């Protein structure tokens, strides 16, 4: 079976695509989602974050939230905001940000490929977040947002994508409110679709870049539907989940920085003394510092920036995970000095995507945090190597930009 297959997407009609488009569900809090949707009745946040329409006493995981999501999606279809393509198609999705483009193929991946490891992972999931999307996909009877996949660039895929996009105009082509350009081609030509199937047949593996919770949730919903339909033959839509696959060379990973609420009872001087046992410290004063090389870190503390360099004795040898900068910071400073044992659950730590800039780290320290750390971004090559080794990266290791837009295509499960 092809590692990626076409499907009949629900898509917004052309005139409404720009108004429907929204950021992914998990990059904002409830208040931000409500503000983003604002007076826009067509915002897809009304499907992915339906709690914004409910009173504040209704929790984000309340059954009424999922029911409202389903009602809103069905309302979009009923009112003609979303239309279904007449036959299964691939879609070519191009994003442009800051003069850089990434061009991916939208299709459906098999839950069997996910289970077998042909779709590789590099992160663990959090139970409550996974369960949230299980309920959301199940009640909506749809994968409302795609999984962000990557693969090692392949000339056959390049040729199939290039041949189609050069010959056709996109169905959508606009710049969103955040300055990111979005263009989408519908591959409704049978020969072009077959060329993409053949091209992806030559791709050994797909890798989850972003969307581990969405893929795990879609997998679980697929298994649940199989139990409910014991006579399934594997072609049913619930056996697949929606994804966008980009070549690895197109991707840009930003730094994923850390802020910590307190110094574990230490004074600034005492904290610096402990850090110096593990890192070489250079004070930079007011000059914001982002490291340019691996094993270097920036630190903002008490209105001063510091450049840190890990001492050799805390950098593991022959350990692909331990040698990552996020691991060195965790194992060499956050755990032994600040007592952050489990960053996935400890409420004293928070994570700031590099797209927000160093000024956001300064702002957090001056408002609700005590210290901030800037890191070098993980490389795409490191991510693929970790996944190939069957290893798991520490939480919050990667921040991809641009984020995939939501609402331009939806995959229904029945």
C-alpha cells in the first residue's frame, strides 16, 4: 500500500479560504484563541478550539466543547462554507515566510504505517493532550488538522510536484494576517496523482516533524473504529490520517527556549556559583545572547545576559540524545541545580518558541520567571538520526516555522 494516498477533502470555497485559515490548535491559549477568532464567523478555531464560544466555566476538555466542534464543522458544510472535492486528490501546499518557502504534499497516511514504524517518531506524548485529540477527532468524525511530516528529499517527488505546480494555478494563494503566504494546488489530474503515488513509493520512511499528539490520536481513533467495524477491509477512511509531507531540505527548526520560575531558593550569586561548576560563564550585560554553536547557551538573569559553554565533563560521549543541547541543559543544569526533574510535568518550567525572539525571554523574566535560557536549534539531520535510531528526544526540543495552517483541508473518517 502506498505510504501516502489521495483523499476527498473538505475545503473552504475559494472566496472564504483566507477567513477560514487559523493557526494550529496548540499554539495559543484559550484567551488568545478567542481574540484571534474575534468577530470572524468563519475562523476554523471555532472547530479546533470550540471552547472559545462557551462560557469560561466550561473546561477545555468538557464534552460540550467536542460537541460544539462537531456542530460547527457540520454547520460549515451545511452552509456551503466547506465543499467536498468530487474525487480523491492530493494537494500541494506551499508556505512562504521571510522569503523562504516549503512545499509539501497533502495526503493520507496509513495507521498501519504508523504502527509498523514506516512513519517514524522522535517524541513522547502527554496523556491528556493525546486524549483531547482522540475525543475531538472521534466526535467530529474527522482529522481536522494535519500531521506535519518530512522525508529525505527525493528527485522523483520533486519532479512530480514541480511538473504539476508549473502547469497549474493554485486554488488558493494569499498572505495571512501573520505575513505567511499560503498557496494550495488541487491535484485532480489522474496522471499527476498516479505520478505522486509512484514517487512516494520510492520514499523509505516518513518522519513526524510536528504533530505527535495528532498522529497518536488519529491512530487510536482508527483502532477504535476497527473494533466498531470488525468487517473492515482496510480501505475505509478511518484507516488513514491526514498529513502534509515536506522534503527535509525545506524545513527550518527554530530554537525552543526555557524559562524557570525560581532559583530553587538560591540567591543570584549562589546560583551563578553552582552553574559555574558545570559551565564556563561570560557576562554579556544588556547585550542579548543567542548561541551560534552547539553546547553553547544564553542565560538571562537579574537583567543581565550571560554566555554559557558546557564544560567537557558534562557532555556525554557516544550518546545521540545526551549530546543534544536540550539534554545538556536539562541534565547539566535544570535537574541538578534547579531541581527540574521532569520538564514534561513540572509547573516551574515553561517553553518559549524561538520565533518569539529573545525579547520574550527578557519579558518573562521581568514578569513571572526568574531565569531564561536560549539554545541552538536542533538540526533536521539530528532529528532524522534520532528517529532512525528509534530514540526519543527530550520534550520541547523542536519548534518548526512556519506552522501549518488549519482549515484549508479536512479529512473525514466516514
